[in-house]
C-alpha cells in the first residue's frame, strides 16, 4: 500500500472515530480519548529515536513540557489559535531535540539515557524559576466553552479531541513513511550495529540528529494543546513521570520495530489506565504500567507485533 492510500485510509478512520465520538455526545469520552491519542503521538515520537535507532530517551517529558509551556508563553504574550501554537511547539521542541542530539549523541547506551534524563531535570528547574510562565505556582489557561466554526457551534473539548486526532494521524503516517524509506533503513543500521554502519559510510550522526529533531518536534506538538485541555498547568503536571514512563512502555508493549507497535501499545495501556482512573484511582496508573511492562517483557520481549510476526513465521515453516 502506497503512502497516499494509507494516508487516505488513516484520515477516513480518524473521521469515523470523530463521528462515533460525536454521536455519543459524552464529554468524558472526549477527555479519555484525547489522553489516549496524546499518548499515541508521544509513543510514536519516542519510537522514532528509541525504536528505529535504538537510542533510549528518558527525556520525553521535557519535550512535551516545552510544547506545553510554549503555548503558555504565547497565551500571555500574544494569544494565537491552537493550530499555530502546535506549529510553534513543534519548532521549539524540534530545535531543542536537535541541540540535545548534537550535545549527547556521541554518547551511547546508558550514558545517553542518563543525559536525556538530566535534560528534563534542568528544564524543569528553569521553568520552576521562570515567573512569566507561572513558575512553581503554575499558570491558568482560560478557554472558551465552545467554538464557532463555519456557523457551527463546537464544544471546545471536542475541538481539542479533533486536533489531537489529526496529530495522531500525522504522526503515524510520518512514522510509516520513515520506516519504509532510505531514512528508516539508515536508522535500522544504527540500531543493529552502529560501528559497522559507520565503517560502511553511513552518516550516523546526521541520521541521529534527524531522529532527535523529529522525535522532539512530535512530542512538542503533543504538548502544545495540553494547557487548554487541563486548564491549569504546573511543572509537576507538565514534567509528570507518566509521560516519560508511558512513552517508553507503550512502544515496548506493542513493538519498537514497526509504526504499528506504539499505536497498539498506546491503545492497550492508555485504555487500561483510563478504565482504572474511573473505577479505582489515577494513582494506580503507574502500577498498571509496571505490571503490563513486566508481563509483556516475559511473554513477548519483542512486543505484541513481534509475537504475532514470530507466530506467523512459525506457521509458514513446513
């Protein structure tokens, strides 16, 4: 299936999901689905660097928070429509991703992972001491109850849901295009054996910089609408541990070598967390992540997609 057909199918599925949610007219469905879609974007963004290139990034929350706080900054400086804020968040986080990559990608393995974690700590310290965006007190974002579009009144949470749905489609299409392109093959050589790839003339540093930039940009895009979704943004919510943990766990549960893996992992884990939030408490979300991650590492170390592929190969053997 070529990219154009896949894009059309993805858009059609997205439109069907939007129509299905609109038919129910339950606000919580929008809130819960927004969170799952947000994690689809984050997991897909993490997988571009962590899955395709094999570089584990613990700083996902930092890029997400940069997108969120860029929206807070613009809201106070010069309010703009959310689609424009998403572009600004992508630019800010993409530049930060490029800078982080340039400074840290000469490190490998656990040293790189620790460096990305340090980035999140440094950025959170800067935000806590930056009073213009609320500092440690946080910042309130007043959003309208509804939005007029082409003479039609739309509930604002429905508008945010539609935006995040569009971002999820864009992220998945981009990941699929990368996976099937020469860029994706270059990423795979880095993941399999970076030293051998360098010896063969593969421009590994350039490819890794592209991966960190794209990954950071998509995480910033996911974070840009977040202040309008939550209404009150503080450092502990923007730099929350759940963003760093979920963005890693979801691709690992689904499978890191394919664009389908983050999608499957985000839907499974995100739905389980939303169900637990309603029935028990949001405090058990990280416990669910830990239990599911341990279980899938034992049962399916290559993720659900890898497990399915192994079973299919086994059936094909005579």
